[in-house]
């Protein structure tokens, strides 16, 4: 669980952090352009300016709607395509963002903000090789910006190409040694290659350069938690949450820290917020299962582990816990069925010791619930298709 900072920064992002007086200027511009749109509804440029204005204020959905009108009215409006892709990226509609960004790229093949955004879309879609293919030519010809070098490093890191990732971050620091994002990313990479102390130094450098940098606070908090400095870690998690209040990874990090402090109600609350924002976060789902189990809410624990099992049907631990929890609820056949799936998956993944443990549990459960051999055989055979 690391927050490896992506760059998808376009000029409109800088405007979203404007001062109150600048906000008032933008609001007046929006009001003026809304009046123009009433009298000239087919003016693509007016729609573009409206869309950009709403993006500037962080109102991405409204901005996207006006930008869609702009590209409908003028299919060659490159900036409208680019800004629409950016808006959808910010709304986490990565599939929707991609075609608009690709169309913009055909019209503006050298636009570096556009390349940064499109590469970030690919990385969020786990299309790391596509991100490398997109960015590498720019870097190889000396046209890589800090943002492009960082995004290329992120892609390389996910592909396990740590040496190449390190090279990109070094190039980024040559271009801008005061980039907090680059120092934070470098810290993540140093942890990956087994240099935790150097990683801590990079996170601290990032926070010296930018005390409110959310990802650096998050990464430092994770590192401190692993080292057992829980109270200090909690302070940094809270700073990270202040910077990114709706980030599911940060909320899960807070849950993780409170769990280590055995403050289970707070841990559950943060994990629940995390999975509400990101239902596919399997680690948070499993943590909820564990916490509901600890607090003896076995039905809720089963629900969490069932969700985790759906997210990753090949993970035997989920079925093992489901079998154990079903036994708590005195549901004997379910307990045997889940334990049988766990046994098959443990054998498949060559965890012989756990597979044997499950086999013994099945025998104990069969005796406890007075299940006949035919019933046990039926339940264990039914587990085979589930385990593949």
C-alpha cells in the first residue's frame, strides 16, 4: 500500500487552486459565457470556455458536460478534447477519458500535458507497457519533462524495472531538484529495493519542500507504521487525509494504523469508508473481515470475506476464514464446503502445510456436525470446480 504519485497536471489544474479573488473573476466569466450560450447556443468556443471555467473551480462534471458540447459543435477543437479527457480522468472515468485524449493527441502530438494525462490513464488501467510506449520516445529524444519522467518511472516500477525507474527519477531531479513529488516517488522506489532508511530521508525531503504534500505524508506514515512508530505515523496519515480527504488508500491506511493500536471501532469506520469509495480494494475487505471477526460480528465478517473471495477467487485465505466463521455460526455444511475450497486452493498454490491443516479441519467438522462420509465427499467434490 504505497501512494506512488502520478502526474496528470494540465494548465487547468493550476487554476483550480486559485485565490478567492481569482475565483470571483472565473465565476464572472462563467456568468458572462452562460449568457452568451443562451444567445449563441452553437458557439463551440463559448462552450469550451464554460467547460474550462467550471474545471478551474473544480466542478468537473459540469465542466465535462460543456466540453462535450464543445467537441460536438467543433470536432477539431483540440483543446476541448484535451480538457474533456482531463475532466473525465479527474472523475476517475479512465475508460471514458482515453478516446478524447487519443483524439487530442492526433491533433497535438507534442503536447506534454496531454501525454502526462494519457499516460496516467494507462497507469490507472494497469496498462503499464502502453504508458512506457507512449512516453519513452519523448524521454529518449530529450523532451521529457519532470511530469513525463515521473510517470515513466511509475510505469517502470509497476513492471518491476526498478533500475530504469530510478534512472527516470534521477533525470527528473536533474531538471528540478525541488520537486516534492519526485522525492516522494524516489522514496517508494528505494523501499522497493530494500533501502528503507534512504526512503525515509526522501519522504522527509519531500515534506521539507512541500509540507502539505499528501502522498509524501502517506508514504512516510506507511513506512513509520511498519517500523512500529504508530503514533507518529498516525499524525502523517491525518495530514495525508487533509490533503486527499476522499482517497480510499489513505482511509485504508488510517484503518490499518488504528487496527495496530487495537482501536477497532475507528479502524472499522475508516476501512468502511475506504471500501465504499473503492469496493474492489481486496486488502481493505479482508481487513474488515478480520476486524468484524475480532469484535465477534461473525455475519458481517462473512460478508466481507465473501466480497474478498469474489474479487480474487484464487485466494485460499478467504475461504479458510469463511469456513472458520461458518463454524462459529454452527453452519456445518458451509464450514466444510469453504474449508474444502481452501484446501484445494492451498494445494494448487503448493502450500502443503495449510492444505493439510484444512484437511484435518474438515475431518473435525464432519465429526462435530455428524456429517456422513457421503455428505463430506459431496461437499469436497463440489469444491473442485470452484478451485479450478
